[in-house]
C-alpha cells in the first residue's frame, strides 16, 4: 500500500476560484503522474505464470466517493498519457449506444429476432414511427416472411409513409452489408463494421455527451473478442454475451472493466462492491460529506411502528427553526449512522485491491509555507 499526499497551496482569501475544485484538480495532476509511473513499471503485479510484470491500464481502477468530478480526473490522466474511462453506474451495456450495437449483432446472429429489430427501427437512430412498425409487422405476417425480410419490401407496404419506408430501407441495406462480411473475422472487426453500417458514431456526435458515448462504444468494440469468448465465440457468442451483460450487476461491471485492457477505469466506491482489481486507487479522500441539514430527520426502525420521522418547526416570524430535544437526539443518531457508513465505505474501497492500494489526498498549505515538495509518497509494505 502507498499513501500519496499532494500539497496544494491555498489561494489568497479574495480569490474567487472554487477552493474544493482547485484542490481536486491539483490532486488529480499529481495522481496522474504517479499512475504513469506505475504503468511504466513502478509497481509490479502477478503476470502470466505468476511472474512479476508491469500492470496494464485495465488492471487499475480509481475509486471516488462520487462521480461528480470524475471527468476532472479523466482529463488529468489523459494529459499524462494515461488512458481512462468513466464507468457511469447506469450500466455500460444498458446505454443507448451499446443497446443499438447489441441489437445489430443480435440480428446478425438471428434474422428472426424481432425484439432487436424493433429496438433498432424504433430508436431515434432508426427513426421509424410506431404506426410504421405496426404496418411493417402486419405486412410480414400477411406475406409469411420475417420482419427483417419485410424491410426489403418497404416501398410496397400499403400506407407506410415515405419517412418510415426510408428508415426500413436504410436498416435493410445495413444488414445486407453486414451479412456480406467474411464468415470468420474477429469479433472486434464485426462489431466495428456493425457500428459503421449503422452510422452509429456519426449519430452519437449529434447526441448529448458525445465524447462519453463514443468512448462507451469503442470500449465495447475493443473488448468484443474477450466478451464473446466465454459464450463460444463468433457472432452468436457475441450476441449472447452482450445480452447477458445488459442484465447488469457486479459480473457486468467486472467483465467490462476486465475487457477494457487499454484504459484505467474510474468508478464510484458503491459500484465497486463485490469486485476486485489488481491495483486500486482511492482518490479524493479530502472530499468532505455535505453537512447534515434540512427539516426532516428519519430513523428506520425494526418495525414500521418503531420508525421515526421528525420535522423541524420554523414558526412564522422567527429567523431560525425551533429544534426540539427530540429532533437534536435523532439528528445526532443520524449523523453517527452517516459516519459509520463512511467507515464501511472506506473499508469496502480498500479491500477491492488484490495486490496494490494507493490512497490519494491533497493537503492544504497556505501561501508562503514550505511543504517540502509538491507531493509526498509513503510506501507501506
């Protein structure tokens, strides 16, 4: 284990910058330099055959109490040539970009996968209206073909609007192009071809948060072979893997962090529960919890009758709320419970590391003080 302390000089009292943000930015820069050293062989982990080896970026996970400022760390890491990705917690495989990619792969594995077809056509990327979907499937049933085959007849479907016919034709053309790919190609190439056929990257550039969405897509494309392997490989294996991963949970996070070998992952402490990694960095330790405030205090009880809720009384005409003894007692209990939860979270974070743990924080130093260097690092066996 090592403790990394970065000394941050507090600005003048009249400075308008956000003090917390400045301290965090400084810590992120110092941590980025240390991560570069670690990846360059400054720390060894168990490699193939149990021999010590330098870690890959995918062996490193940075844990934060909250992801509010995760992008600050990602930018600092990338300035030091440390590739990084943020695991946003909603489930990488449940994002719209991966849902669309998964649907295309599922259709390649099975042209009769109507759920995948509806997902693609009915999305903002596919652009088909609900009425158009109904007409398409009605035509498929009437003519005795699959809905995917009915895409080829879109121009002849009675009542289908020109916009819906165009959406059907575009998807039909994309699927035809993918079906003409060589029979045995790496799944990374197939996933990349699926994204190109759908013009997925171009479309993502028009959506909110394009950089994050593009990185999500590229992360899954890069890890497609590793994802498919446990499911038998090939397009069927990749379709099964992507579908299983969309279920979420700890295995999903462990799998996608493990397959992103070329990027350090940034995630919250809560997300890391139940997972383990060769190298764990617990960063932003100087972040303080917001002070307890508000009018309500809740204490869960063993039974419904034992639970208590107290409300702060603020009479009209009084500057401050009236805090009763019962309210103060319950507030004190709630604060102590929050402190205990902080300790539990810290324990959870520290025990995620299999081989090496880094605790990182910024120390505040007043202007004129000599902290004895910009950063201090202590190695603990």
